[in-house]
C-alpha cells in the first residue's frame, strides 16, 4: 500500500513551522501510544506512521529532501538519521521521544550532535539518447554546491581556536522545558544540537564551515538506464555545517525519444513498411538495430499487415543482470498511392483472375455481411 503524505499524516500544511509540526505529532503520539491502546494494531500502525512522519519533517534537511523528491528521497539509500532508507522505527522512536519526554523514556539514546548539521541533498537532471542508454557512458557534470572550508577544515572556527560550549544548552545540544504533565526535551535552537558555539568565526566562511563553489564531477551512467531512473551518489551533495556529513547527489535520467525505436522496459519496437508485392510474394529485408548494426528478417509469402517479428536479444540491456530484451518489428503493408499505366493494367488483370482462396478474410467478411442482411 502506498505511503500517505507526511503532512497529511500529521494534519499540517507544508508551510507549518517546527513548533506546529511538533505540536501536531505530540497530540497523535499521546492518542495512539501503545501503552494506552494495548492490543490495538490499528492504533499501533497510526503511532508508527505519525512517528515516521515526524522523524522526517522535524529535521530541516530531511524535510527539504522530502519536499523536493517526496517518498522517493528515502528509497534505496542507507538508513539512519539525516540519511536515507526505510524508517528505522526502533531506533528513531527513542530519539523522537527524547525530544518530548526526556532521555529516560523507553531507554532512549542520545542524539549525535552532528545529526542536524548534515548537508542538503542535491538534484541534477541529465538527458541522454537511447543509444547512450544502450551502451552506457561516462560524463562530466558541473553544478553549484557548498564544500568544506579549506581555511578552517570545516570547523567554522578561526584557525588556532576551538568552538566553545553553547551558552543556551551548556554544551548538551538539548534543552528541557515543562509542559503540563510532560517534561519536554528538544534540540537546542541556538546551536542546532551541536552543543557548540562559534566564538571566533573563520573569516573565510563566517563560521559556517563551508563555502559556495562550482564543482565538476565525472559520473558513470550504467547500461540499460530507462527514462526516470534515479541514481544516488552518496556524499556528493552539499557539505554539512561545522563538520556535519555531506548530503547526497541524485541524478535523474531523461532519455530522449528516438525517431525509429520505441521502448517498453527492456524491449524495443518499431514499424517497417513493405510493399504489396513483397507481402504477397515474400522477401527478405534488412532492418536497423539499436547497437548501430543490421539484422535480416525473412518475410513469408502472404504476410498480413501488422504482423510482428521478434528478434531475440536485440533490445536494451538489463540494468540488473545479464542479457538483453528483444526487438519487435511490425511490418505494415503500404498501398501504392500513384500508379503508372502498366501497373494499373497488371492490377486490373490480377483482379479479374483472383479468387476467393487468395483472400480468405474478404470471403469470410462478406459471408457474415450477407447473413446479417438476410436476418
């Protein structure tokens, strides 16, 4: 079953601020908590669904990735906070509830102080031809991103100086406050959970630990990629702040339409016109293949328009696994649109001497028509 939109799960708009997101989740967590709904599987699933939504939307980097790519941003990746992959409920649940109810709730773990400093994920759209998708290719791409500051090695502090403890949270990266029956523990808003405060910022990056740069990267497009294929390059996104890990770079592949071939998964299709004489008498034709070569097809006599011929292994490569798909060639009989005198005379003579055995479909059709008129 397809996942519901995270904003819909929490009942908030995309424009909701962190406090609104947190408040919405808190209400759902209290309502559907397993301790209050023992044995209720539906409540347990809603509790997990809300926790997963909050795990993503409560973090600025994860939220931005979700806004850009939707649920696709968290597929086929390495799990973990700030990263991608399927939601690790057992681990992330305790982290979420540390924010609300303190470290003691459920035997929770302490957050990594660098988790909120992870760099932003980037998207790069790359268009290639069908021939390039068949053979694969290497290509240099150029894009704007942020890289670790060379002056301070990403620390954000002036060389020779270290960051001090955050004045708001005392270096813990978390602050606590009481809300009714609950003691709420949340990420420190001043240091974003790092527990550090830059007192002597680097002059090159103004304390961010990263700078904007133009980056060139050589990427490999594998054989058999299809239109819409998404390729994840781990750690090739924007640099994190103050020593945080890099984000990821996602290549979105667009394959141009081809003038001859049409593609469906690993199979290729195209239509080839033949003359009435070739269809009736039979012939052999050469057709192009996607690798730039040729293949010969024998057209039997009496071939009807629309007949398909299959050339095994002449399609696109399988991205995962060995071998290729197939090439299907459909022959369409072309009726002449302009005839000279001799051609007309020959066809008139042919019409005079043709019989019902030559055209069984025509005979069958008119038999049905006569029966229809009679009834």
